C-alpha cells in the first residue's frame, strides 16, 4: 500500500533491515506466546533482492513462519514470480517458509514444493476465480491424482452459497450483494458467455438477482438447474 510505504512501513522495510528487526522483535514480545508470522517480497527492486537476508533477520527476531511472494515491490504483479529466490529463502532458515506467486493449479503447487523445499504454498489470485483449487491441491499432493474441476452447476451452487454467506456477514442484503459484484465477475472467468455474465453481475443487488442469472445461464448451457435455495 503506497501510503504505508511512504511512511517507511510495509515493503519499505526491505530497504531498512535494522528497523525491520526492531519492529519484528517488538511485535513478537508484545503478543507472546502467540506466534507471529510475516509475509515479504523478494526485495525492493531487481537490484536489491535480499529475501534470504530478511528471512534470517525475521527468524532471529522470533518470527514463527514466513511467506515469500516471488516478486519485488517494484514489480507489483507484473512479470513472473522468482521461485529460485523463494527456494533460497527456504534453504536459509529453519522456520517454515510458504511460497506465493503464480500458483494457478494443483500441479503448480506440487512442482514448486518439490523444487524449492517450501513447507507450504499460499494461493492468491487463482483462488478468486477457482476457490476449489485448494481441494484439488490437497488431493494431488496426497495421492498424485487430479480432482476433476466442478461442473457448471456446482460452480453456481458455490457462487450462491458465497452470496448467502456475504449477506449473513453483512446483515443487510443489498450492500452485501453489491460488495460481491467484483467477486462474481472473477468467478465468471471460464464460464460460457462470461462477457455477458460480467455485464449482468455489475447490476446485481439481491440474492434473487444472482439466482435468476444462474437459472438462466444453466438453462442456456443445457445443465439442470439443481441449485441450492437462495
């Protein structure tokens, strides 16, 4: 977040390791015995990749586990995540290291875990469009077998369930569903007629709106509309 970085916080601490160390020690002491974890990028920019050093500092400060996103702060989300650096971090410290960046399917998770020795994987943007990736990754790591992707009907059931939970959390239907619009548009990736779906999702305000879109879409896609009650 730019306003945090502007005050020498967040990823700006990658450029100020003494302050990073003092902050980490203070947080660990303040909430002990509760464990503290950290998430870092591999460096500020391509000329200052220092994730292994930063990880050692954090481990010495008492941090219990570290997640490493394989891009620099300067990259944002452009370019490719550098899993070689993530592997270097995993080798540099004895605490668990979780890798993050460009994990789009279960095979990616297994490959990166095998190649780098990470203790775990953090999946970000891929989960916005395919939250079943966690189930697929867990199954693949345990058995080597790939779980079939959910059917169109199963995807719609999940979408409606997510909307119901949002309404329950907000306590008011219309603001909850409006807050779900971006999530709904992410879910539509890979759906037949996704462009039209995204246009419709921009206008939804109620559970009934979402359910009506689901029923119409399933009928046009020739799948039974065996949806959960909204």
